[in-house]
């Protein structure tokens, strides 16, 4: 019953298949605003879970526009290529992040994050 508004980024945990495409299994995460973090309201929908994301070091790339799945897959491939074989990062998932509301037509920000091991 508490409205918290939208926060950024909207973070989607993507699980890549062998060919680099994304599996249909994804997890969408929203940041709880600061004033609610100490005592977040209980979700009324049992499919919504509150979890604490631990600190992490990431490798990241940024791009603009209205991001689609193919954009995230392509930029993940570019990031993988740029990192080469020496960088140690989680290969079983990565984060696709969007920072802007749908009605913002220009100057949009999207990122792909690989979590450093």
C-alpha cells in the first residue's frame, strides 16, 4: 500500500545461452529508495522478493537509445571481446541496466555489467 515511485537503474539479470542469446529466464530488480531501505514495506504480491545485493566490482559498457534484447546481447559480446581472455568475471549471468523512463526520447543511458570474480 506504499507508493515508492520508480528508481534507476532497472536491472535485469540475464542468463546467456551457449550461443550468446538470452534464456527466457530473467530476473528484474528495482532499487528500493533510500528512505525505505532500513525498513522496506512488505510486498503484497508473493512473487516479489526483497533481497540485498552485495557490493561488487563490475566491468561495464554504456550505450544509448531504446535498448532491446539484441542490443544488450550485442553490447555484452563487445564487452566480452574488449576484456579478452585474461579478465575473470562471472560467465553464467550479467546485468542489463536501463536508467531512463520510456517517455525520454533522447540522451538515453543503458549499460551491460559483468561481475568481476
